[in-house]
C-alpha cells in the first residue's frame, strides 16, 4: 500500500493526553495512581450553563449554524471581552469554533504559507509546535529559563526574526510555566512585532486564572499591534467546560472572514447546543468564575508551601493558569527508588512507577529540566501526591 501522508505521520501525539491514558489504564487495573497530568479543571460546569444547554436541546437548537458561530454568542463574547479586559470588538471580529485548540489551528491555517517561520517561545504548550508543522510552516523555538521567569525579551525576539518570519505565538499566562507578561513587557514585544510586519497569536485561555499581577491582553497595549493580533480564548478553563468544545478567536475582520470560509469546508459550525450554553457562560453570572479562582488560589498556595520545604526540587511561583512547572534537575545523575535519573523523562517515569504519581515530563513542552503538575485537582489529591513525592525523593517507594 502507498504510504500515508508524510506530514500526518510526522505529527507527534499529545504527551499530556498520553500520560492521562497511562494513568487511566493503571487506575482501571485497580492501581491507586494520583494524576496531575490533566489540563482541565475538576469542577463541574456551573448549573446555569448546563441549564442553558438543556434548554437549547429542548428548543430544538439542532440545526447547522453559520460556520463561525451564532450572532448572539458572538455578541456575548464581545460584551465579555469589553467588560473583562476592556477590549472593543464587533461580531465581525469573532470566530467561534470547536475549542481553542481548533481555533488556533484554523488561525494558523489562514495566516501561514508552507515554509513561513513562526516564533514560539519555550517552554510552550505541546500543541503549538505540531500545529505549526501541520500547516507546513517552521517553528523557530526561543528558549527561556527561570532567570527571565521563562519570558522572552524584545531583543531576543528581534534577533530571531528573518525574512521568512510570519507570526509570533504568546501564551499569557503560560501553560506550562504559569508566567504572565506585564503591560510593559508586552509593549516592548509589540514594537518588534509591528516594526517587522508580523502577526501575533495571543493565547489567553487562562486569562481569568491569574493570582499575581494583572492580566493585560496583548490586543490592549498598542493599537498597531491590535490590527495584527488574533486572540485565542474559550470556555474550557474559565467555566469548567472542556468537553463542550467551544473556543473563539477575536481579531481583524479579514482574518476572521477567512477562518469562517476555512471552517465552512472542514468542521462547519461548533455544536449549536454548546454555543447556546456558552452564551450563558459569557453573559451570565460570573460568581462561578470567582469561586473556582478562590479554590485554585488555595491549592496553589498549598502546593508552593510544600515544594518550598523540599530541597531536591523547586519551582517559581506561577502567576496564573493551574500548573506548577517543577525543576527536577538537582536529581539528575542520582538514583531514586532504584532508578537512575538522567533527565525529566526518567524522573516522571520513576515517579509514576514507584510513587504512583502521574505528571507530564517537560520534554513535551521544550524543557529538559522540568515536570508539569496540574493543580486542577482536590487539595486531598494534592496532599497525597506531594506526600508520595516526598517519599520518592527520600528513596521510599509507594509501590
Ligand atoms: C494554552 C492552551 N491553549 C489552548 C488549550 C485548548 O483549549 P480548548 O479545550 O478550548 O481546546 C489549552 C488546553 O490545555 C491550553 O493549555
């Protein structure tokens, strides 16, 4: 048989989903694994949003919609962006699709030609690199570390620009590091992006989950940057709605129009029912967001207190999102619970095998020294997982 698409065969499967699969498999076999792999909250979708979804089913909202979403949802998103972040958009600037992940891919599809370069600061969320390659474009990785709080500088960005550079991707706050760019930092980057005639994709999916500092959208710092920025966001993290699959892009009307056309020949519209539920999310009571934020704040504080008391691992306090990006490099070259640890992959595998704790090794995010823990799980689970980590670091296996 003729070989399948070489581009498709080159795609690496998502490491975070792979870790989830391993831990679910172990759990199914009765093994008591504590999982910190998931990039989704453990909360249920708030009741008023569920009710709107049920009402949409009962009102027979079961037909196709416009490929880029229904007008009342676009209006609700515009209202939300204005109230929450001071961003002024109209319906023609909004494209709704099946999750932020899909929106991001479609945005790249309409922006990029094969061979275009996309600047991607590392550590990065696993999907970007593959999505860039799926467009036939070339990821240009900018490495960062704790010394700059995992953020790129205008100088670093400018030095990476070539005549093939088309676009820069930022995630603010970041998955996996949790770091947040300030308004001043964004203004510095904006100048380089505008001066070099580039586009910006700013993934703001964690924008409401900020604990230190103030979130400012890249689209709000400089009107020249706004003209070339596509914001990516969605209901998944803010409203505990990962499975409903609604994300949106907000950006220049020409880009949004092309995205609509692209969608019309690929997925068509996102679920009509989920779109109605999302109106309740964006236009309804925001008390649920505050409640989840308060819970994450407690979990983060507990996590940081525990890690501060450990000497073989460390982490920077994350500004936002719900991840701890733990540096485990002090253990490299040592043996833990009988396993030789030479890199973060070894650490994560040994911790899963002997500590029964599932985390995601940093290689998937472009970092060799870290593992990612999601604290979108109960305080009891966090305590149990960190107790096990402590024992593992003391060479005492749980399993
Ligand atoms: C940075 C970032 N962007 C986008 C997404 C995807 O969100 P959605 O569930 O809306 O596709 C995730 C999910 O983990 C993420 O971490």
